[in-house]
C-alpha cells in the first residue's frame, strides 16, 4: 500500500459505518419485492398445457401423470430449480408463482417436490 495512513482511515470508516449484513437467523432479512423463492403451484388454475415443463431450463419442472388425472400435470423439483421464474412467466393461467419463502433446506429430498 502506497500510503499506510490510508488503511487506518479505512478501518476507522468501517468501525463507525452501519453493518452491511444482518445477524441472520436472529435478525430477519428484508426480502425484496421481486424475490424469486419457493415455487407454489395452483392445480385448480392449471390447464395442463405443459408450457412450464417445455421452457424449464434445468429440467426441474416435468409433466407427470397421476392416477386421478386425465392429463399429466407439472411437478417441480426444487433441488434442481434455478429459481429463474421462467415457468411462472410462461404460464398462461398464473398457476405458478415464486414466493418470498427461502428457508427450505432439508435432509429429506422428497420435501423439495412441489406438486
Ligand atoms: S423457476 Fe426456472 S428452473 Fe425452476 S422450475 Fe421454473 S423454469 Fe424451471
Ligand atoms: S404452464 Fe401453467 S397451465 Fe400450463 S401446465 Fe404449466 S402450470 Fe399448468
């Protein structure tokens, strides 16, 4: 460093500055308005068009046929999801939304399936 005094002034500046981080989880972070978190899927709105699965870049969204359904419906694997929001963007019926929920780390992979 050219001027050692510059380092001291930098240290002093950061001592009196408000911290840039929060003491999570003791302190709750402010979630931005357009945050893309955990996916929610509303089956009653879905028309089974398959656009969400077609446009998903990671393969996290796939169409799956269940016994009780005539047509396959989307299933989301949050373990593979990039949270890009493409599925919600392309859905013509607003059957998918990306919520502000972000605390879903788990040891049980099956809890990351949204259907
Ligand atoms: S948010 Fe992106 S990666 Fe995740 S399921 Fe939707 S399209 Fe796929
Ligand atoms: S894009 Fe929307 S309406 Fe079409 S299958 Fe996916 S969730 Fe259902």
